[in-house]
C-alpha cells in the first residue's frame, strides 16, 4: 500500500448520487441552505454520476459504495471530505461545515462494514476536512489551515499519523470567506511523482516554494478557468486524470505535459455544488 495522490487507484470510496440526493424533494429542501449555485436535477444527476464512474475506469479496483442515511445532506456525495487514509487505517475527519457533521460516522461505518481498518478520529474542538489534505509520498503530506481545518484538528492529525510522517502546514487565504467551499485541493492536484496542477495566485509563497524544492513541476491553471474548477483534477493513475468538462485551456496544458485527460459531464453533480472529481472520490489505496 502506498500513500500518494497519483498512483493507480486500487481501493476507493464513492457515494452514488441516488444515495446522496435521495429524491427531488430532498434536493429542493437543501440546495439553498448548502449554498449550491442552483438546484440539481435528480434524474440528470443519476445519469451524470453513472457517466462519472465509467470515466474513472476502476477496473480491478476495490470499490466501496457508501450507504445513504437520514442524517446526511446532499453534500454527502462529496465523500473525500469525511475521511483521510493513513498507514494505520482510515482517519475520521470532523467537518468544518456543520450541516455535514454526520458524514464521518456514516462513512466510517460503511468502511468498517467492508473490512477497511479504522485508525481513529478527530474529536473535540478539532476540525479537518479531507479536501484540505494531500499525500505527497509515504512519509510526507500537506494539510491546510483554513476555514474548514483548524490548528487543533491538525495537532490531532499529526498524533494519528505518527512521528514518521512529516506534515507540512499550508495557511489558506481568506478568498471568498468561511461560507465558500475552498480547500487545499482547490489549488493543488498532484498528477505524478514530479508533476502537479496548481493555481499559483492563491498558493502562499512559502508553500509553493516548498513544493518546488521537493522537485515538483507545475501545470498552471489559467485565471479564466479557476472558477470553473479547472484545478480540481483527479489522477486515477500516473498522468491519467479526470476533470470536469469545459476547461479547454487547462486540458491543453495537461496534455502538453504528457497527461491522458478524460472529462465527464458535470453540471448537476459538480458545478452546482462546486465539487469536482477529487471531491466526489475518496481513494483509500493506491499503487506506489
């Protein structure tokens, strides 16, 4: 088992749109409160999600479809945020968005029922979301300090990861404020051992320099495609990546860097809730 964000996915957690959105009435009751841009269409979302799973090309992977629950919101489709994989097992996060507080427990029970080892949980005043966490290699990770992840959550994370793992902390900018869905992975998507997709204007200089010192080369997302989730790209294997449709310049730059790029229709399951392919997936195990 390897810990990174670019190796071939061998085990993954997903929650189908039918188990997150449930029905049109549930969507209608929640989308405004959760700051979606507009109301997702239920039937179209089911079709989009099926297309998304097909594009992921998870042949040979152990896929865990997580259950629905009355305590979840429609945001539960974005499964990355509720958990973090670690050498000791899955770490349950504690959500910075109050409406999502039930997700770590529900997802954790789903993983535990499928035989996935659980390492522990962030508790008390700690807050951390999986979108704020990135594995660089087996001994090195980065975590954001922002509106969804706080210093106490980071302290507990370090304890759970142990002394053998270096945790680099990246302070996030205010950007659009605490009501936004801004995470570390909004500005950083690893593509291979030595390559990452980034949006440099929102990356703090010391953290950007740290990534460069580690030998990473950057593919830069253009300004005009950042808001359309051009930087939210999931590597399913080294330099094979999945992105939302409609970011042609970012795609051109990825392909110029040697990436095999696949897109999916994203209006209902991604664009309206601002959750791209990294948000929709929780890779649990990858090849080294």
